[in-house]
C-alpha cells in the first residue's frame, strides 16, 4: 500500500472539470481581472462573485475559503455553465471528466486501483444519486490511489483499497441474505436474516463492518454495494475468513 502523498497539484477539481468541458479560455473570457479565488485559492483571471453566483439559490457561503471578492475562471465556469456536474457521482482527472452511475461505482474504483486513472484525481459519491450541488467546489484532490481519498456527500473519506473492498464484500454478504441497509447500519439483524446467514458468518461479516459504523466510510460502502439481485452469485463464506 502506498502512502498518502502531499504532491502539489490543482487546488480544486474545477480545474479538471473546466478543462474537460472545453472551457473556459481565461485570457479571452476574463481579460486582465486577476485575483485569488475565494473558493479554490487559485490566483489568476476571474470575476467578481456576484457574476457567477446566483444568490437566489446559493446558500453555501461556508464554502468560500477567503473573502477575496474574486472567483477564478474555472470555478466560475462550473457555477455558471456545467449544470450536469451538479448531479450524481463523478470522476475527474487531468484527462477526463465522467459521470458515474451508481451501478458502476465499484467497478470505477477497481479501475482506479488498477491504474486506469492517473492521480491527481477527484472522485465524488453522492448521498442521493440525483444530487451533488456544488460538489465541484469541495471535493478533495487525491494525489494517491491507495489509500484513496474521495468525497461522500459532504464528508471526506480516506481508506486503503483492500480495506474498502473487504468492507463492501461484507456488506454484500449481508445483503445477499436479506439484510436491510438500516439493519446493517445498526448492527441489529432480524431473526430470519440471522437464520439465513448463520451466526458464525454473520459475526465475521459484522466484525469487518463494526469499526466503520456511523461513519461516511460505511455509508459509501453501502452505496457501492450491490443488492442480492445484482450480485452474480452467492458470496463465498471463505472470502470473509
């Protein structure tokens, strides 16, 4: 497992997103209006916040990192133009920006682990698949893929990939045997579900899950996990030994 690094990189995923949406051209569109962005801290062309921010709906003043009175070209672009990035899960790198369906999230993280996406990168997992308002302003940049840092809703998760995949496997094992998500969160199995899985296997699966209860890590694993109907076969009990 490689350590989390602190390699300097882009200050916010807005720079990846704007690049991969073919906009903007700061020199052509923003002229000589330079300053430090109040959101991402980038110094460069931009505009007064009153231009990109629609104050009729924007109520996230806590996202502003500094009261500079300036929004950089890339943050402004994301706020004004790329409406599609405000919805759902997404992955952004220097070379790509893509929306990710809930069913493809686990495969996407596996692809990250296999080196298909070079860091620095930004991964956002929405709490509800149709909402990720302003996520491009506060999703962290990851400079390592293992452990991987990503955003779940408005919380940051950093976890080794082996640990994450083990957690997802434990959740999927319970879901195969009929466990509801709220039962997994609470650690209180129904009698019928416990009878289906057997006490020994349940205890092994729960031992993996228990340290993550009431954390964004478990919530992300629940989102990544597949229901029984979406799993190709019954989980192998030996996978959790």
